[in-house]
C-alpha cells in the first residue's frame, strides 16, 4: 500500500512472546526472501530452502561470522499465501533466555531482516487479504482480553462474525442502490411501469445497524472491564467480602473501626465480566488526618464506580446514614445493597437487600448474578456477536444517520440524486468497518496499538 511509513514486502523480525524469561520463546519473521535469509543462519540451510510449507525443522541458529552456535531451535516454515501474513514466513521456537533471544534477533537483522513495526504482521495479513479490518481488530482484542468471556467474544469476531453481518447489510444496500441507479439512468418515461421505490430494504438495514450499535455498551464492558466499589459504614464487613470475592486474604480484617484507611483494589471476574473491585475505607466522621484522606479518596472511587455494593452490618442493622443512602439509592441502576453477616444475625432483612455471609460464603453466587444483571442486563454465553470497537460504533452511527436521510427522502419524495448520495455515504461507512474503504491514516492508527510481534 502506498504512503505507508515502511515497505510491507521487506523481511521483518520480532519477538512474538513476552520479553521475559520463559521455557520457550517465539520469534516471527515474514516477507520477501525471508525463508532464504533465515537459511543463512540455520545449521541445515538446504532443509529450509527445499522445505514445503507447514513443516518444522530441528537445528541450531549460529553466527555466520564466528561459526558459534547461538541456540538450539525448531523452525516452522510457511510458504505464501498459506501463512498468517500471506507471505513466506519462518517462526523460530527457541529457549526463553533473554540474552539468547536478543542474540538471535541481532543475527537475523544482520542477515537482512528489519525490526517489525507494531502490528505489522497483522497489517500485512489484512493487506494480503488474509482477514478483513474487523478481524484484524479482533486479534488485539483477544490479546488484551481480561476474561474467558471477553476472549470468546473476541474470537467470535476473529472468525468473521462482524464481517458476515456487515456483508449481509451491505448486500441489501447494494441491491437497493442498483434500483436507484436504474431510476436515475432510465427515467420512468423511458422504462415505463411502476417507479415507486419502497423504503423497506433501507428500514431493514437501519434496524440491523441499530442492533449492532446496541451491543457496543456490553461489548465494551467485557473488553475494558468495569469499576465496582464496596462501600458502607465501618466494620460492616467490606474487607471480609472483598477477600471472599478474591478467594484470598488480601485485605486486612479487624473488628476495630477504621482499619481500612485507604482503598485496596484487585481485578476479579464476575460471570465473565472483568471487574476492578475496590475495598474502600468505612464512611464516617474521622478525626485522624490519614483516615480522613482515605475516606475522601474512597468517596471519589464510589462516585465514579460503575456499580456500588453498599454493605450493611447485619448484626447492628441499618444506621441513620445507611437508611438515608438506602432511601436515595434503592432504585438506582448503579447501587446494590447487601446485608452482611447473616451467619450471625437474627434481624429482619429489608426488602430489596441481598443477603450474604462473608464468613461462610452463603449468598455470594446470588450477589454475583445480581452484579452481572445490573451491569449488562443479559447473560452472555460468549457466542454472541458484539462490537467493542469505538471506531466500528462511530462508523455504524454514521451509516445509520445516512440511511435515516435516505428513508426520509424516499418518504418525502425528495430527489433520487440526494438518495443516491446518502446511500453512498452509508456504504462508504460500512466499507470502512471491514477495510474495503480505508486510508493510510486509518490503518496506521489501528495497527499502531498492536504489540510489535503481532
């Protein structure tokens, strides 16, 4: 593609695994003459040059200058177009020694490879027709997924689910555009017959686009995760419940009021949703300046949380402050009220309050289900089609706005030239989602967010 900052045919190299000590590491290469270049640093060059695609070869990487062995490796050879990038490629499986990895990459660069740019392997896959742009975005979404559900949803997009839905919508609009073009090229006084054009195909396409847009909110929750804060008075059992969610003793638990003076946080997964859980300081009038600051910070966390789990001490019951907050927030979408210590409480649990024992774990599964329901409103199996890309959402909104103009023009008998222009705008927006319509700036922006080895 012209105007990119680099040549997408040049042989490139990058570490595909984490830059850290490990049992094994994977170094990727791709590009023109990459197999031939790799053979110059491999102990059995003929085997590499003569090999078919999808073959693995055992041997050594050595330094051609000194003849010294660098590492014992296996090398997987892929021949175009049957590779990830659609180009000739070699993947090296070596020991996960940082000095060894560095030495292999240096030797490969000396042999003629250059460092890959961030996301360049996947960009080449897109440019060579191995995947569309929505699938390319799904690659990084899989890498960044914080839960199994998020991974499954991203994998569904990688398999082409977004492309298939977009292609379905596009076909409807292309067929409709053909009708418009016929009317523009051959007015009714020339072709005769019924010339009224139904807006139904446009309405159907607009409906499908709206359905996709509606998935963004939940898709974004699964991709980015959400903030959930444990709040309540002192000694209500917030820290004990925090530890129960984590299944480990992370937060200090004590009967002494004000034990938690600052917030503690950790990532957990609730019904597949990545949750950044905060254990906050108990809300009360404090004298100590350190506790005061902790309460102030906790109030900021609570204010900005997607969901607040307000904990009530089931032994002492609701305080006046608990009652005030309950009255104000009981119907709120971002509050759940939890009656803790049911293992040691005989008080009547108020209606609309969930019950739990942070000691025995009783009631935890119901709370987790309630959290999931509050955040998403639906149960996710992982096979649903959801988008979590803001770029895709904005393009769908643009396509939908153009289709609304098309529909209004048809209903109000406005010129078909205007209809055709709006229809083209909608098709262009849809084409940008899959990459059929794209610019260098768009591609650079998308792939620059990838890790180098992708």
